[in-house]
C-alpha cells in the first residue's frame, strides 16, 4: 500500500480551505465547507473499510447503509408522507422533462396522452417543449406577456379536465420567480401536480397535499450533479409508456429500491452528508429562516438603491436566485471584475437575461450575502 502521507494531506486540506470564496453560482453551486471537509477526510478510506466510497460495490452492506441513511434523512427533512416513494435516478431535471411524460402522460388515456403546463420562465418553457414529443401539451397559463416577472394568478389558469397532470416549475432559476405557495389545484377533480423543484428543494417545506410528484437535479441544494431525486405518490407508479426505458420507469426503479442499475454512488454519499448537515442546521425550518433572512437583506438593499434594480414582482421573488441589473450597464464588466477581486464569484446573469444573478442557496452563509451587499455599496460609492 502507498503511504497516503497524512500530514501532507492535512496541510493540503488546510490550504484549500483557506482559499475558499463566496460562490454565487446558479449550479453546480456551493456546497457546505463542512461537508467537503468530511468528504476529504473520508476520501481514501470510508470509516475503516480501507476503500473510498467511490470504489465500493453499490451492493455492499456499507453502501447500502449510506443509501438507506440518505433516504431516511431526506424523508425526515421534507416530511415525505408514507405513501410517497423517493427514487434516486440519473438524467438530471432536463431528463425528467422526458421521463415525466413517459411515466405519467398516458395516465388517464394511454391512447391520447395529455398534460397541462404553467409557464413561468425559461425552465417551464423547455419542459413544455420537450413534453410535445410525448403527447398533447396544453398551456394552462403563460407569464410571457409580463416578461415572466410574475406568476399568472391561479384563479385564471385554464386547466383541462382530461390532462394527466399539471406541470409547474416552482422556482425559475434564471428569471428568479418562485411560488411562495403552490395553489390548491391538486385535490380538485383528482388533479396531479408535478413540480420541478430543482433550484429550491430543501430550502423550505413542501406541502404534499398540493404536490403529487416532485423532482430535482442535485447540483444546487442537494450535492454534486449526477443524481436526480424523484418523489412520487405511489399510486402514480405503473402508468409508463411501453417504450419508457426500464432505468427511467419509476415503477421498476421503485421495485429495485433505486438499484435497478448502478446508482451514482458518490453523489448519493455527498447528498447524504448534505442531509446530515441540514439536520444540524435545524432541519428545513432552521434553514428556511436563514434563507428568509438572506433574501430579505439582499432585496431590501436592492429596493432602496437607484444604482441597482430587481424587476421581479415582490410577491414571487425567489429566495434562491436573485437577478439584478446595474442602472448603467456599461459598468457590468467592472462590477464583475471587482467582485472577483473581492472573493465574490459567479455573479454574471444568465445570458438570456443579462445583468447579474446572485444564487444564494442553502450553503451560502449570511456572511456571504453581507459581503456581497458591502461590495455593492462600495462599488456604487466609487462610481459616484
Ligand atoms: C429549475 C431547473 N430545471 C431544470 C434544470 C436542468 O437541470 P439539469 O441540467 O440537471 O438537467 C435546471 C438547471 O439548472 C433548473 O434550474
């Protein structure tokens, strides 16, 4: 066996910890430093096994314990009801844009698959477009006329009676629009609501009486990219199209406890560490309070400033993704360069929107948001 030189490794770890900055990336996004440190400590040998988690058989009792613990912690954190199954898949949220229709669009009529879509920004636009490949899509509401700066009032959604489900993106990562509450449509007429919660899962509680399927890619609030979480009410399993790949058939994946094929083991392990970290933060209630405080500090600062602006309707501003613009856009590059020099990274807005975007997911501490506000204040002062 090679000597892993523990002192050299500890020094390296210390050096890289000291280099860490505030990372406002929309995704893959910042992870809690504590989690990365624990993963580093366990990298070469997981708890006396002599092997890294990356090198373990997914069928080993060690990995089985990691997997079961992650599932149990996620269920506890999100208070997932007993009649909902938690699946670990691959393919990301864009994969789910096809996997959801393949599993669910023929639920009411396999010959005429149909689903409703509420369009609130770039991600729900993409979801509806992909859905067209699998059946009839009906746009129940579209915020386009209002430049996706607000969520169309649910009282006016034009829902179909024959749609297998209604799809929502509950946090639009690019536009910065978030449902503060999912409207009560799921129970009426046995409607099924499917939510893409990729960019705000685990940041606030989920009202399971209003959501029957929730999915999320990992790389914002869960862990590294590679695992896709699907939480589905169990009576909705078993409606898949015959051509749905077995590895993406929710019923098959559920029957194999997410081990139908080799799962992304290391990602699940890191996600499990993130879940444990969240429990140490006081669970979802604890982290939600922190998220409210962070978002309030940033929006309050933006609202009192004439130098910066956020355009989203205050009733649906995202707690996770805060797009903002400088009144004088010719200063954008200088703003970003100065931010980088101050250890504030990845603030450039999405190319379809321009301007800036601060993604302040669970792992971003209040100190990071305060440092950003301080820098913004300083930049404005220097520009005067
Ligand atoms: C809300 C939302 N949906 C879907 C996606 C696409 O996820 P992926 O690239 O993991 O497929 C993203 C990614 O950034 C997202 O924010």
